[in-house]
C-alpha cells in the first residue's frame, strides 16, 4: 500500500506544513508497522492519520514541530480505535499467541517504548504525542521494559559485517537472555548459518562485506522459514522506507543505541511473521 502525502495545508508562519509532514511520513509508517507488527495494518493507520489531518486542521496545533504534530494525530486516531489488539482473524496460531501476549501488557506501554527507543523522542515530546505528562511517559517506558523482560526467549542470528557493531549487537541480545546462533558477514555465510541452526529472530544489515545484500540473504532464509521475524539495522533506511515494496516491520537506523536494539528485539519476538522483501 502506498500512503500519499497530505494535500497542502498552509501554516500561520507561511510555511508549507504538508511538505514538512511528508518528510516525516516514512518515520510514522515505520512506527505504525512496529506497533501493529504488519506493514499493511501500519499503512492503513498512517493513511487514516493523513485523512484526519486534512479534515481537522486543529490536529496540527498540538505542536510546532511537524513530526510531533504528525505522531500526535496518529495517536488521536489510534486511541479512537481503542489501540486494537485481537486474536480474532489471526493469520496463524503463532500470530494469535503473539497478539494474546500483547493484550496482557499495560496499556500504552508499547507505544511509549517505541516512541522513545525507535523514534528517539524525549519524554516531554512523548507526553505531547500521547497527551500525558513527561513523568507518566517515563513511567510507561519503565513498565514496558519490565514487562518485556518477562517475554519470549529464543535463538537470534546476526547478519553484520562490521566486527565492532556485530559484537555490540551480540552482547545486547545475549544480555537480554537470548542465545546468539552466530554472526554472518556475507549472504552465503548467512544462508549457511541460518540453515544449520534455524533462528527464532534475525537481525540484519543490508550492505555486507563482499558487497552482497542482507536483503537477499534474508529473503533466501525466509523462503525456508517464513515465520521468522526480522529486524534490519542499517545506515541506509531510505532503501527500505520507499513505500513501493514490502518493507520490514522493524527497522533501526545506524548509529544506534543499545536500548533501540533491546526494544526492537522484544517487540519483534511478539510477532510471528515478516513479509519477504524483494529487490
């Protein structure tokens, strides 16, 4: 699904809010996908947010920063629908289990955690977006970490050609209680490792040591194990945020902080499938 940029909306300062919001739209789509665990669902919420902005200009008055205004509008839509989590109509028993687990989490904790760690908003900004106080936002993030710590443990495979980055990822994942099956630096190594020791989660860069593609490596592996969730960690997020092809639900931009990896890993473990990428 392609999400169109909003129609032009003039701002009091003479700027073009539509263009400023359009620049932030890929990040909203990333956030929405991580929140829902699915590209199509995330894009539907992003599209509904743009429709809400066009019909109700007052949503733009929440903040001077267009990114905060955009995310606040999203949360107005998200809250109106009750931030739905349901096991009805789940595509598989694994997805149903993931949704059931999510339903037991404290309300608004995942939203606050993703806003903090993946989108890197401050607590005051999260408060503006979610219409709560900064202290409440900080507490929601703390609760999320505690509840996520009780989540699933599994085998994690790392595809990364930079030794120091690979070590940081391995240490972060191991500290969470997961077992790292190994680190692959090329597409061929990744495919071999993944088939020898099938992982429960894959963390992958997209540009590898021999100029091979991490996207191709992931697609090779997902052909054999389509239910394995994937997190891409890359310095080139624009290659995966085009809106023109299937995109990963979880995407971290380099350079990254360890808490971003912890958050994404915890979130991804709740969802059982990742659409195969092409290209």
